């Protein structure tokens, strides 16, 4: 029956408009959901990368000079973004939920998978141990500021740092995504507060001294500082294997730490002198946590101290969340553990217990743990993605699917870069590289 006062045509138009409105509304919801997932993926990439570089790079690169260190940052960012996209290419070629073990076994054989097992385990545990130790001490310092430096027990600070991440990882990637967005926002807020506080405290003058011969020793730490690659298989599943959104998340997410590192280099190197007692070089030669030393040197007043402490803990936390999720999925894939309630508890124990024990035994071991991460990072994040992509394209000659630009030349250059970083890390460990002096 046609409503009174309306013609059949008017009713049809009304129904059509209503249907169109519903379609637009559904389309808007879908677009909003897709954007939210892409934004979440970008935040996860950025949050996983930001961490070690933020705290340790100004100390490690100070003797090399500001402009050479900036050029080095951009170079390593370009190579690491390329190899991340190569990792994405390989991950997309493997159906279903995968991890680096599955990918390496698929393209490089059983021995390739076994080597990845060892490197992956050592690398992720080195990073997890470093950031558990660093995060625990920073939580203690952060809590001590409003308590007028009243000491906070180490186990309490450790629980306050690690337990929330264990709960998030137990819940899954979606919860880590939400938490990571909050962490990145807090990180940006703390960063802004630091810029405000140092605006009238630093000289603003870029230091003119420095010798680039001291920069090769920084390559391993730089590679680790852009190391979000192991999150890519998890992102592939989380973002429903949408190539455009995944590629955008990787590129945009990697640009965030690059920009943050560049600004942080400028802030620290114009606020703290490179040489002399209490300078950046003396921090490098010290065995203490560089983040704590920078925080103490820049801490002019309680507001500045709180801002730097918050900034440091957010940088550590955002990386810790991504790495925890990566090692959680690594064990699930490598040990074939189902992600039911019992399986998730087991995976959380494997993920968090060894780093917590390390933090208890060596609470000041931040840099000691990171010193061993560079070789494993170069193997996992540079050499392996290149080898797998090469075999996929030029040995198996797989056609179709996403393929990172650059061809044979790009893959060859990235491979040589990775081997070079491994050799530099070994040379650094055996004290063959030049070391700056006070």
C-alpha cells in the first residue's frame, strides 16, 4: 500500500535514497575500519623500531660528528626499508599464518630453518633482555621522581614493566595494536615536552667537530634500531594480506623512527657536549645504561627529568610490545603450539621468563645485551630476506605476487651491506675498530 499523500514515484525515490544512504554508511564504516587497521600497522612498525636508537645512537655516533651521523642514519634506513619490503614479498608468497622459520625452511631448506631458529632466538632474547633490563631501571627511576628518589624495589619495577605486556600479548595482536597506539602518542607527547624544556637550555649550535672514522662501529646498533622486520608475518595476517596497506604501513612506519632519530640526534648533540667529563664520548666509554646517563645530563629540573624518563620508557615500551608479539608468534610457529588458553600461557612463559631472569641477574646489562644483537640482526633482517627473495625470483622463478623494486642489483647491494655489517660487528667485538678518547 502506498502511504497517503505520496505517489508511487515518491515512494520509490525514498526507498532508493534510503538504500543508497545505507550503502554509503556501510562503505564509510568499511573504509574507516581499513584505515584504522593500516594506522595500527604503521604504529606497530614504528613502535617496534623505536627504542635502542633513541637512547643509544647519540652516544654511539657523537664522536663521528652530526652531519656524517645523519647521512649514516638515512643510508641504513633506506637499506632496512628495502629488506623489510623483501621480507614482505616472501611472507606474502607463503600461504596462511607463517613465521620466519616457515619461510626460511620453504625457500632455503631445513638447514636454513635451523640457522634461523638459532639466530632468531639469540637476537630476540638479546633485545628482550636488553629492554627488560633498561625498562626495569627506567620504571624505577620514573616512580622515584615523584617519590623524591625513594628507592623502588627491583622486582616491583620489573613486574610493573613486564606484566602489562605479558597480558597484552596473551590477548593477541589487536590488543597490542591498541596499546601501541597509546604508547606512541605518549612518546610523541613526551618528545614535545623535551623540545619545550630544551628550547632555552641547549645552545642550538650544531657541533662542528667529529671524525667519521668512528662511525663504522655504529652500524650494528643502527641496524638493530630499524629492526621491525620480524613483525611482518604477524602484520600480514593482521592486515588480511592487503598488499597496498602492508606496503604503506612498512614505509610510513619506518619513516617515523627515522624522523624521530634525526630530531633526537639534534636535541642531544646540541644539548650535551661530545667531549670532556660528562660528555657523550665519556658516556660511550662508560659501562652504564646510556639512556640513564643522557637522562641525568639533560635533567634540568623535575619537569625535564620526568619528561626524559617518560620519553625513554615509552620508547622502550613501544619496541618491547612489538618484539614480544614477534617472539610469541615465533614460538607458536616453531613449536607448533596452539593459541588456546593453555598454549598462550606457555608461549608467554617462553617469551618473558628468560629476559626477566636476565634483568634480575644483570639489571645494568642494557648495552651488554645489545652488543650481541647486531650480528643476529644483520643475518635475520638483511641477509635472510635477500636470500629468500633471490631464491623465489631467480631460482624457483615464481611468477606473480608482490615484488619489491630493485631487481638483482638491489638485492645484491643489500646482501653485501648485511655481510659488511656482520664483519664490522665482529671487528668491533675484538677491538679492531678505532675508539674515541676523552
